[in-house]
C-alpha cells in the first residue's frame, strides 16, 4: 500500500537529532517559554524574512491571536476564501467576528481578488487570505485592495511554509501571518504547534501577552488572554526540522514536477502554478468530474488518497443557517478535488505506480 503520508518515515530521517533535542529539554528542567522557544522563533522569523515570530499552541490559535491582537470582535467583518479549511473560519467566529466568504479562482483554488471589493462594508476590518495547498494567494492584487480601504491583510500560512510570492516568503506578505506546525504540514511538530509572524512590534507584543494569559509579568494580567504557547520540546524539534525545510520543499517540488510531466489523462486536471511564486506542494490536488470513482479506483490499486476538503465550511453542521450565500465554485472544487500522495520521502517507484494507475483511469 502507498500511504497518503508517512510521518514516521519523514521524522526518522532526523531521529538522532530529534532524540538529542528532546533529551536537552528534559535535562534543562525548563519546559515552557525558555531558550528553545526563543531560538526557534528567531530562526523561523529569519527564515520567513519577518521581524517577529511568536510561538503558539497550534495554527488555529495563531489565527485567533492575530484577530485578538488587533482587537477585532463584536461583529467586525473579515473577508475569507469560501473553500478554506474550517480552522480559518473558526478563528474568525470564535473571536466574535463575521466571516464574509469570497469564492476562489478555480485554477489556483485561492481567493479571487476580483470578487473582494464588492464584499467590503463599513464593518470590514481585514482580509484573511489562505495560501491553499502550498501556493500563495494573489497577494499583489489583494494588497492593492486592503491598502485602498485601510484593511489588515492577514495570511493563513498553515499550508505554505517556504512558499514564495515575487521572491518574498509566506509569513512576510501581509500585516501578520498564522502558521500551523501540525505533524503533516511542510514544517511539522511531533504534536501540535503554531506561530504568528509579523513586522509589527506592537502586534507581536500583544500576541505574545494574550497567548500567555494576557500577561507580560507573572500575575499581572493586562488582557483577558488565553493559554496558547509553543512548548520547549516541540520548539526544539521544530528547530531541528527547520534546517531541512528548504531541502524538503525542493523534494516536494521535484515530485510535483514529475507528476506534471508524466500524468496524462483527459479526465484529470493537474494543479496550476502561478509564475509569480513558488508552490511548495503541501498538497498535490487534482480535479476530476469523476472524483469518487477515481478515489475508489486508486484505493483498489493500493494507493491512499484524501479529499481536501469533502464539505465546504458554509455547509458544515456547525455553521448551519449561520453563513448565507451560494458558493458554486467552492462547491464544485469540493466535489471534484482529490489529493494524491506527495511528501519529501515519496519514492520514485511509488510515484511511477501512482502515475501508471492515474493514466489508466
Ligand atoms: C492546518 C490548518 C490550520 C490549523 O492548524 P492547527 O495547527 O491544526 O490548528 C489552519 N488553516 C489551514 C489552512 C490549515 O491547513
């Protein structure tokens, strides 16, 4: 069987360094907000090209902390792509804000900038764009709109560690960015983790305080904060894996190029790559009008695939009746998208097997 993602194989490559990192933390006796967190955050900020990085407990919290840090809530509106992963929308509603959904571009799966302006009202505070599947959104076009209306541009960069737009990295393309280090992400913990990157010193300070009970000094609470910190063990392991992120991304890009050269099937649409950036292929998503039959056909041949995502957020049980509007492009993507295996450890013979199977569909 070819697994969709082999996390053990991914982490085993760095086994001795990871063991060493965990041991160092255990020996240190410091498990939260210590040297490991600080070192990793400095290194990750430098990697993204941003001035500040604050560790968080996960990606959802990173997005929530940005919204709280800006003080948005009470019905403030945040524009967001309709076909994102549920976490982007949850971050908005959990802060008391209203998600205003905008359809994606069917080619890139990212928010369609030409549809944003008509959704702006006097309550709009920000555009939270998502770099879905590892390709950055059309930031230049979005920035023009956010600048024109004085809105914040927030990146959900959870799937885009190392992705580029016109030479600049995800995490440094807007006013603030939220990252997830969920194990399956391009840079993943062995557990949960996340981070906020920004060039805004006030926001960085606020996010750090709000994520630590709203406090800068122990037992002095200036904000009604939450508990969301990146722990020392995860930070130490992330710092090991960060050194290899560029190489891992290159291997993903190579694997994607190999699929693109060799998959030939009229029933399947391959991912589109914008010339303005670098797609880091967190996910290799293809479209097929016979998606369900394709998934079954591949499963029968021992190839595991996943659907990102089977149900669009506005149709989820938790938002029943809460999100108005029709989103036909999003629905079409959700009905026809299929993710085939890609990772830094996928073997050429596995890819050959997948290509042969897909071409024979
Ligand atoms: C993974 C992900 C998140 C949430 O990250 P967690 O660490 O799981 O909380 C948010 N947005 C997108 C687009 C994601 O893929």
